[in-house]
């Protein structure tokens, strides 16, 4: 196996660190993503998982929000993340995966 690409903290908009490993015949590719490593990663994790955690908490407490409430919350969260540039965070990783899957 060979490291085909190493993508680590390349810029302010792209924080995701990932590696792509390719077998010598270039028939198999494995993309790995580094987990939480710094304070910035913790904030990124909170942003990513907060909506799911809140829904789980509501379910655990027996509070079942209406469909409209959930949709409004998701719209708000999506707008908030897009306005902070968070939606651009995974662009390089997404492009790499799409490129690899289109080669098959």
C-alpha cells in the first residue's frame, strides 16, 4: 500500500485531515479521516453532531417535537453553518471521493 494523497490542514477553509492509500495495482483505494485531535476539531464535531444530539435528548425525555419544529430547526442550523463557511469544509475530501468513484 502506498499513500496516494495526504491532506492535512491545507488552509483556513479546509480543516479535514485525510489520507488516501492505494494498492500497488491501483485497483483498491482506502480513504481515512483523522478523528478529533485539537480544540478546533472539538468545535467542528459539536457543529456537526449537535442537531442529532438534540433530537436524541428530546426523544429520551419523551418530548416529541412537531415536524414543523424539527424542519425549522434544521433550516436554521443549515443557514447558520452556511453563513459561517462551514459548508465548504469538506469540499476537497468530497471532490477526492467523487473523483475516485468516477474512475470505476
